[in-house]
C-alpha cells in the first residue's frame, strides 16, 4: 500500500507561491526548502504533500497541456478546519496574501465552508464539519 500522497500543481513562481502559502500558515517540507524547482506544501497531521512545480518542470511530467485555470478548474483541493472561525480566518489570510475568495461561505448546519483561489488559479475549499449534526437517514 502507498505510504504517502503527493498532489502536483504547476505554479508560475515557486518562491511567490511559497510566500503565499506561508502567509496562510502552511509549512513546507525541509527537503525542498532551498529549491527554486519545487516546494513541498504540508497539509494536515497526516502530512499529505502538495508539490508546487514551475510550469516548465510540471510540463515535463505530462504528455498533454497544463489546464488554463482561467477557463476551467482542473482540481478542487478540500482541506478541513477545526471551526467556522478557522474557515473564515484562512480565507481572509488567502485574500490578504493576494488570493481571491470564491463566492460567499455557506452554512448547512452540519457543514460550513468556503473557498479561495491561489495565485496560480488553483481552487481550495475549506470545510468545517460538525459530525454530531450530520442528518441521519
């Protein structure tokens, strides 16, 4: 079985993306801390890694074109939050760091969420779920 998971995203400028996500409070894997060719963004306690690669490097991994994030969404990365307040705070930090909020946050009673678009157009969903309030069928 797999022991680790890496999601690979193309970015225009690794240093700029590293700064953006650092301002949101994310940490980076020390293995790539001095690299201009990649950055390993650590997500959560299980340490899923989102690898940020310059578009030219990313292009060398694939046999087709990189999706144009202005025309469509290639992936929606969803991360959890510990409270509604944390959802709103993370989105506010993303906007302050140069990102864009996706619509308004919504509250379904058992789930509260919103999202942001990073500097390269990738979409991030931030969710708080109160499992005690999930409707029972």
